[in-house]
C-alpha cells in the first residue's frame, strides 16, 4: 500500500536492494501510532458526514405569557419585564455525533430606526442523557432536551436602547446550536409571532 | 525481524487497524454510541500493538543468509 521507497527513500535500503521498514520496536511503534491516527481522522470525517443525513423536526411552542412591566429608564431606555411559555421537544435533534445543544430564546422586533432588533431573553446548555441503560422514569423527568417552561422569568433583561417598545409587534424565536463531537456546528431556529407589547 | 517478517508486520498492522475501524464505525453508528466506537478502536489499537511491537518468532522465519565474513586482504605493496 505504501511504497517503501517513496516513504523512506534510499536510506533504509541495503546495498542489495532489501528494504528495512520495521526493523526496530521504535519504528514499529511509530508506524502503528501514526497509522492509527490517520485512520481515526478518516473515521471522524465519516462521522461528521453522517450528520448530513440527520433529520429532525422538533415541535416548538413559544409564546409570551405575561407582560408584567414596561418602564422607561432615564428617559432613554425601555425595559419590559415579561414571562414566557416554552414547550420544545428537542430530543430528536441529538444524533450520535451531538455533544450538546445550546438553545436560546430571543425577542425580535422592527423599529423605525433599525429593521432587525434581537434581544436574548433566555439560554440553556442541553446535554444528552446517555442512551443506556434504559432510563427509569426518574431520569426521563430530568431530560433537559424536553423543555417545558411555564410563565418563566427571563434570564436576561429585555431592554431596548431607544423608546420603541410601546405597542411593538414582537416575534419570539427559539434558536438551537447543535454542537457536534467531531465536525461542524449548525444552527436551526423557529420563529413564532408573539403579538404586541402594550 | 527479518525482511519478510517486517513486510508481514506492516501488513498485519494495517489490516487490524482498518478492520477494527470499520467494525467500530458500523457498530457505533448502529448503536448511536460514539463512545462505543472509540472503545472498539482502542481495542483494535491494543491488539495491533500486541501483535506487531514484540519481535515474535513468526516474524523471524526467513532468516537472511549473510555471506561469511571476509578476511581483509593484505594491501599489495606499492611499487
């Protein structure tokens, strides 16, 4: 498979043409480990290739539960205190090559000043439960990939640096970044209109 | 190791590593278990090292026959 002459040149060749490639234990150890490394790299490429065929269509329900306050600070920043309901089953997004998901909820709206404004309200790192042994009912309750939040307070403040939150049409978006064990990360999202702020 | 043995060692190394890599990928993909793939690969590497690193007798079956050592000739006296 590998021509000894191409790899070793003439230095390992005896005068009568015989070639020594594995004559010492160090030689053999080196060949073994580097060959194993190359094969492992090929396996990683194949593994990340399987993600290309991985399809999932998680069900996501995301809405504003309540707008508790909408205040203005110092005449120039508006702060909305909201709670939201999130019901997302992201368990199918995990493939064998997925290490964790990074999911976050952002509010999107358009103002006369800027066409796109996005504010992150909540995020979470979701790691997979090991597939085996079969999880007892107790473990399944703790599966973070099945997100169920009711009237959940936002982790981060919903602050708009202008004065545009009043009566604003807002979309809530759930975005999840799929972080692989090997290969490239990809991102998917669901945009759900959430109505108007008061 | 003799020359035939060295060639065989290299072939055995590649065969074992590639075979275990293929099996590990298929089994890991079927069981949706990345760690399992890594473990099977590790076993394959261990087995390959076990077979190839030590100078086993079956790598020394074709001893190269060297010519008998020459006695250095007397240098002919010049002139």
